[in-house]
């Protein structure tokens, strides 16, 4: 649901889900290409830096690795760098 909300830029839904502590969210979930929710944030929410900050805070609280690679070898940071340089 988090990935859907970011992909379709439903930021109010994303905020609601992130604030709702009773939701058992799996922040380690990946799509078929191995992308995490942080990969989605980089691709679909590049101008929404507050989303990155909130997600990174959640990852740190849960002691999750923010540098997970997708099946193409990209971490969210590398993916963001590729997008800003115009490569790919």
C-alpha cells in the first residue's frame, strides 16, 4: 500500500498510513524488481524531500538497512544519483 501511495503520488494516503501506528507495515517488502519503498520514494517523489526524511527515520527506528540494492544493483541513493545526472 505504501508503494502504491508513492507511485501514484497519493501523499495524503501515505501520511495517514505512516502516522497510523496500528498498521503492521512491512518496510522490508520488495516488488518484483527488488525495489523497496525507498526506491519508490526516489523515483516517484523526487521533489518531496520530507517523505525521504520520514521514511529514513522509520527505517532507523526499525533498525533496517536503507542501502538495500534492487535486482539491478541500485540502492535508493544510487538510483537518485542516476536520475539527477540524466543517465539511464
